[in-house]
C-alpha cells in the first residue's frame, strides 16, 4: 500500500481526532485494493489539493463530535477505481472488548472498534473512493477493510443503507442486494448507549479482477443522527475470507471508551 506521510500530505493531518459522538465523550469517527499499490486511475482532486484532506477530517470530526450524543442495483460494466489512501499521525491504543481480537482506536483513544487477529489495524490511515471516505481504518489482506465515516441524514437506516451501497459500488461493483436493517446499540463511556441501525449488503461483482470475489459482503452500522448527520462504521470483505457474522461483530464492537481505559 502506498501511503503518504503527514509531512508529504499536510492536509491529511488528523488534528481533529473524531471527538465524542453526540456530545457524549470525545471520539475520533473494494472491488479495489486498498491502495497498497499506486492506482492507475487519475488521482482524485482531493489528492492534488492538500487543504481538502484537512477540511474533510475536520468536517467529519465536528459532525461525529455532535453525534456522540431488499433493493437491487444494476451491474457495473467496468472495474471501479482503486481507493485513495493517506496516512496521518498515529493514534492511541485501547484494550479490545472482543476476546482474542485487536482494537482499532481513534487518535485520542476516545472511541474504538475491534477486528479479528488476521486483520491489520491501521488507525492512522484514511482510505476510500470518490463518494465515500473512511478514517480510523483496518484492512483484511488486499481487498477487505473497515473504517468510520458520516452520512448527512438523521434517518439511521437510510444512512446505513447509503453507506453500504456507496461502499459496495465503489469497492466491488456488480449487483448489490441490501438486507433488512436490525437494531444496534453503541456503548457510551458512561455505560449508557446510542441507538443504531445495522444493514448488510450482499454483492455479486460483475467484472473479474484482483478484488472481484464471487461474493462479497458490506456491513454498515449507523448511529447518532440527532444533529441531522449520522456516524457510520463499516466493514467489507470477500465473504470467503470474512463471513456475515464476523463483519457484523466488527461494526457492533464500535464503542466510546471511558477515560480510565485509554
């Protein structure tokens, strides 16, 4: 993966660090290979304008701070572009809550989610495509990953469905089938919880390629929404490498971390 340092790309310095969703506790929040190789596609405009990365992170961080408080799509005829990746400053580490897994924490450790031992945490890395950008990332081999973003909708189910659809389209392409939404709960640092909605998309990629499995899955859990924007944690992978239960467990592990555990 080709990752830019914060010196090379100052616009990606994550100085906002996704503080508390919804005014609770501070919180930081393919058919394409997560840019471990240089993409052949023309670089996105935000890579040519360093200030945009800073604005994007600040915008996501500000929104997430406030948060703490069966449809098919047509098949694509061409492979989607590789995601853009940038690596800013390192983040704090916090204990995992899923036994045997490893945590992926926001910069100040105020929020985190967990991934299995065969995943690679990359909490200081941003990755994504035109249409969806993810921060506080983790990766599974070449073609799977996870991260946090926002959606401009107070409707949690709509936010989860949009994030899952956008990611599935950009990362894999092909035919996308969204399953029914289910309730979720994001634990707050004070022991209470933030309501959420979880959606899983099944993807049948249409074009052969390095990141075109026979079947892929995208899980998206949206939460918050009281300020008009929802936070969303997503996980995606070839279903042969990471099944539905595992991806759902990843996104359901998202939580706000008490200060004593940072």
